[in-house]
């Protein structure tokens, strides 16, 4: 992992990304997205995860997270390990037309790393970026929330269920999040106005 992308201050919020190996589109299935939500609920309740924002896309997820007990690296490791095990288990047990193909991809990924026993679900690393200001926080939250809009899945970010955009816009969502301070939007600035209308 590059020195530029390490969690140095375990207590600060970070923008992180978890990507499925080979960009396999696992999360096109609702049941796998729901497993990620369940794991996030558990981490919030039991592991002191502070979640400011998230989005689950077809093959990756972005989050702005913080550890309430100053152990963000451990928290991310445990989250990825647990979700990987649960999703692999579900792929094996539930009806899944892509089962053999996906398991083969996850098995092949272990050949380049001695750490994995049988399957590797997530790519190594989280590409963490420390959140050092409210402005930077919102640049990352906007990036997260507008992912489904850019992908053409929804017209407005708050319409995408597997995202925290609706928490900020409608005060509802699948997960309880810690809302970041909402900045004052200069609607006379065309870029700000366009982004504001995409929520």
C-alpha cells in the first residue's frame, strides 16, 4: 500500500472505499446489499463505528467513517472480513445463477496473496483519505451521494435507497448516521446550484 493512503490518525473521520475483487458486480442483488447494511448496523451498535455517509454501488462501497474508540484500521479490517465471510456463505447457499463464476473469481484472487485461505472477496486496502475540514467532508459526501446519479440509476441522490443521501435530505434512511454540518449553499454559483438540484 502506498504511504499516501494509510490511516495515520485512528481517531479522525476518513473517506474509505471497499471494492470487490475484479470489480465483480455482486451488489446488483438486493440480498447482498442488505448483508452490508446489517453489518454496518452491527458495527455502529457494537464496534463504535461513526458513519457520516455511505453508498453501496454494484461492485464497491464508499463511506465516510470514524472510530469512536480510535481503532479505525481494526474496525475496517473486521468489517471487511465479516462481510466477506457472510456474502461468500450466502452466494454458496442461496439460488445464484453466477455462483460458480463468482466463486472462481474469488478463488483466483487468492493466488497472488498468501493471506487468504480459500476466497478473497474484497480488494486489499481501503484507499483512506483523512477528513481534515468540513469543506473536504462535503466534497466526499457529495461524491458518495452523487455516485448513483452519475451511474444513471436515479435522477436524484435521495431516491437511491442504499445511500445516506436521504438521511441528509429527508431525515430518513436504512441506517442511522451521524450528520455532518451542512454547509451554506451559494445557489447563485451554477456548480453549487446544479449539485443542490441533484439531491
